[in-house]
C-alpha cells in the first residue's frame, strides 16, 4: 500500500479566487476609508472612537481615524496572501466586520443616523476578505493498493 499526499482545489478556481477576492476586499477597505462614512465625513476624518461612542466627532489625524484602521486592515489582508492557509486574510476580514458592525451600532445610537457609501464599501471589502480566506487549496490523501 502506497500513500500519496496530493493537493486538490477547493471550489472552482482555487488560488485564483483567493487572490481576486483578497485584492477586491482590500481595495474596498482602503478605498472605503477615503469615502464619506457618516455626516459627510470621510473615514479618514471620523475618530476611531466611533466604534464605542455615539459622540465620536472628527479628527484630522489619519492614525486616530476609523479610516486609518480600515486602511491598515486592508494592508494586513494583502499581506495574508503570502500564507497559503488564508488565516490572516480571514482574520483581517473578521476584524473589519466587527469594526463596521460596532460603527453601525454607534451611528444608530447617535442623533444623526446617516450611514454613507464609505462604510458600506468597507463592509463589503471585509466580507470579501472573509470569503477569500475560505478559498484556496487543501491537502488530500490518496491510497494506492
């Protein structure tokens, strides 16, 4: 009996779909950061406190903004392409999902409940990153007798 380890594709396109979904997801996270999220404020001007306070205000420092965090998450997702397992891409997508859901909750608690395009683009990018992390290759074992 001979045991061979082989690699088979998961899904119809395998690694190609992971690369495509990751690039699209990261682009959504990064581009969404520069679009309006709420109250006609770009994500790069909305304070990162928007994930836990309903009176979050604005900031001119990109490092302290929700858009800056979104850009960082998009870059981490792209970095995750270096690993074949996809765990870093999934993690980046999950963090993006949690962040946008917390943002939505705080905006709904505030007096001005408008959510604009940038937040939705970042949310879609996060979902694409999670999907990208779930595609790729898996190992199978073939037994020859």
